[in-house]
C-alpha cells in the first residue's frame, strides 16, 4: 500500500493574494492535512473515511479525489493496474486551509508514485490546479503549490516552474485557528471588488515585491512590518464572526500579525516566540473557536506532500 500525506496551507498569505501560500506543520506532530492510500485491486474502487468524510458527497463520482483517479487513468496512465483509492479526509471543507487542494495533491501524488509516471513538477502542479479549480471556480496555485512542495511559495501561472520558494524567519510561529464553521470560497470571492484603482494596484505590487525581496535578503523584521492585506481582508472580515475582535485583541497577546487564511474563516497569527503563540492560542480557544473548531501552533511544513508509514497516521 502507498500512503501519501498532503499538508494544510495558508493561501494568499496576507500580502500575496492568489500568489503566496505556506504549508503548515503543527509543532505537536499532528498531521493537519489529508491522507490518500492506494493499493492494487481487481477493479477501480473508492472509499472516503476520516473525521470529515461525512461532509463530502456520498456518490463517489462527485468526489474530487475519485475524479482525479478517473482523469489520471484516462489521460496519464491508461495501463495502470486497477486500484482501491481511500481518501482519509482530515481537513474540514470550506475552512480556508486548502482542504480541496489537500485531497487533489495527495491523490495525484499517490497515483504518480503508484504508476511510476514521474511527471515533472510543473506538469504535476498544472494537473493539480485544474482540479482544485473545480471547487474554487478558477485555477489558483497558492494552496496547491505549498501543499505539494512545502514551505512558503511564490506561485502563479507566469512564475518559472509555477513556484519560487521563499525563506522565512525560523523563529516565527503560526497560530492557525479554525472557528468551526464553513465559508464558501465562491461567496468569499464574490464580495471582492471587480477592479482596482491604479493606486491600489501599484501599492499591491510594491508591497508583494518588497516583501519577497526582504525575505530573500534575510530582513525578516522589515518583511513582517509590510504584512498587510488590503486586497481581501477589508471585504471578507464581515463574513467571519469574531475576526475583527481577534484582529484587535491578539496583538496584546503577542501576535505580530493577524490575517485571514485563504478565503477564511480560519485566521492565522504570526508570533515570534512560543510563549506568545501559546497566549494567542489560548485567547482564540476562549473567544474565537466553537465546539467544532480547532487551533494549532505551527511552523512551516518544509517537506510538503510525502509518503508516510501506517503508524504515522493511525
């Protein structure tokens, strides 16, 4: 059996709307992401298990992971042996943590390994973006690429090989808090303005480019000071009960930044010490998260999508 894990990710990453994404690794070792198992079978079959399986369509043909299998068999590896594909759905749908990207990335990575097709990086990312786009309504790379490759990635159609890895301060902690309710990605995109003024467009370009160059130069404090989302956060915060309060309260708990993860409703805070991260997590658990939510103190997951053993995910 092949078992592939794909980590959760922060899309947009504050200053990088549709362009920056970061993979997350909880410091307690929790696998925050989806796992796909593939084993040889007499005929193609599909199962969906895990804590969030009940939130997905019961009809296999409507499941994104199964659709990836069918596409891979028809267009990439028609001679591949029949398989039983099991999706262990560990991320909530509509969470802002790249849930659909996790399913897609884990599935294609597992199929590529099983069939020994060894597709190049750019081809894999394109294939993954096609299918993740079926959920979000358009092809976006900022969850796909970090989920697949790990770390913080500058990613877009025009980026060479679809991805450029960026360094971050190793002392940064990322507190990710899912409040316990879903936010439809299409709805979150629907509240955004359809056009920008020249001033806004130039300011976005300046902020994103400066942020990336500062990271590359190791000037992490200055990069952190530039982290401000004027593209999506002002329009989406009203869709996320409690976010505005968290934005005001968390800096007093030690957060250097508070922003929306992807389309929301998960938020993330960047802290510069574990003590500050624990204080922020405590506030979020008391004030932001309901009985269906969760929070994790994370570092970046620099390994990305990878094979794991049975014991690692049981």
